[in-house]
C-alpha cells in the first residue's frame, strides 16, 4: 500500500523519503489506525488513520487509502468508512482533510457520509486545487459498533 503514496500530492512534501518510510511515519503520528483485509487471502485492502492537529487537539486530521479491491464495491467501502469515522469522531469532535479536486470518487464518498466540502482553492505556488472537507461529530449519525451491530466483512 505504501507505493500508493508515490502518486499522491503529499509525496512532494517528503521527496527524500521512500513511500514505505512515509507510511511508517504517518502511522507513528496517528492516534487511531484501522485496516480492512480480504478474508480470502488476508491481503490489506484499505487503511484509515487520524492524527490530532498540532494547533487544535480536538480536530483529527483524517487519512485513508484503499486498493482497487473496492472498485465496484462502493457500498461496502462506504459502510466501512462509516464505522471507522464513527469511532474517530468518538475521540475527535471534528475530522478534516484537504482533498485534491481531481479525486471525484473520494469527494463523492465523503459527501455521502455527511462531510462538508468547501470550494476548491489553490495554495500559493501550487498548480493543484484542494477542497477543505470536514465533519463534526454531532452531524454524523454513525452506525453502532456495540452489541447487536452487524460486522462488515470484505471478501
């Protein structure tokens, strides 16, 4: 999964570091990390994490990656995200991130989960536009993962 980082806008933030090292450092700073795996072969198909913002520890900076295994399985992936984001919102009253404006599928997924999406803006000196997205816990009707909850399994 670390090789997915090569094509991400954040890759230019740490050009001296290989993708695997960047992933390890991202995981090290995360307050929560979640993974989905296929039951058939145990392969990791998605990772989610959240790090506290340095200037405001009540805000979690969300990150996620998924493999092509979820192409055509958007309902299952959405259900997994709902479960994970609900747990993250128990710790952080607000989740946010900046999403590349070209990431239509990610933006649509987040919109469907209740994230607010601001108009895309370019950062100074950047050719890429990003949407600031956020979700506050009181706006998120997440699924219970307590007794009686139905687990989501990915085959």
